């Protein structure tokens, strides 16, 4: 039996409200309605979140630029950074 026009509109609006992310660790696509639906956001799972964290701890990821900025390593007010 064909669906009524109102049923089709409801299905389309439900699809529009669903968002998707791609896990930066494994590439898995996760669909969600609200960020709170994915407790390990932006990762698909706690495992991917922890694997990524471990890569930071092991030094595989690092910030390669000097983050002290153009202020020459001084804090506001002229005090030197330790």
C-alpha cells in the first residue's frame, strides 16, 4: 500500500534532523540527532577516543609550531614566562 503524503514528509524531516560524523580515527560513519547521543564525540567509540589519546601521549601527534606566538615568550604585563 502506498504511503500517504504526510507520512513521506514526516520521514524526510526525520532524515534531515539526523546528522552524521566520520570518526577521525577509524573512518566509521555515525548518525546522531544530538551530540549528546554520541558520548565519545567526535569519535565513534571510547576505544577510538582512547587510541587517539594514546597517540598524543606517545608523541605520534605533536604541535610542530612554536606556540609562544609573536609576543617573544612574554606574558601580558611584561613578565617572562617560566
